[in-house]
C-alpha cells in the first residue's frame, strides 16, 4: 500500500506520551499514529452507523404497522399458539414442568 508523508504538529507532552507508547509497543511513532488514526476513524464510522440506526427507529418505532401490516401482533399470537402447542405435546409425552 502506498504511503504519503504528512506533517503533523504535536505538543511536547504528546510527543513524550507518543514516544512512551511506541517504546512500550516496540513500534515506531508512525506505526502508533497510524494505529490511533485507524482506530479513531473506525470508531467514528461505527458511531455514524449507530446514529443512523437510532434515527431509523425514532422515525419508525418497532411495533408500528407498516406496508406489511401489524406484524408484531401476528408474531405475538403465533408465539402464544406455538407455546401452547408445545406444552400440549409435552403433556401428551408425559412431560410436566
């Protein structure tokens, strides 16, 4: 992968911390900076995805009927029917909970 050199101005305190972290990791300043930038950008991307997800649920909360109808109420009734059927099967098999 091609690399481009970029100049970044840092305070003395940041340089000291960067050098300590690089020494701890056995890495170069550049490697630590690249890793930090990559982590930051990934975090920002994930935060954007979460914001979009939340905005979508705020715009259309779960449980509201949509063009498919009220699927949640149907799922609830189907779940109850399935649970009752399984209970009946257990009792028929001699299993009691």
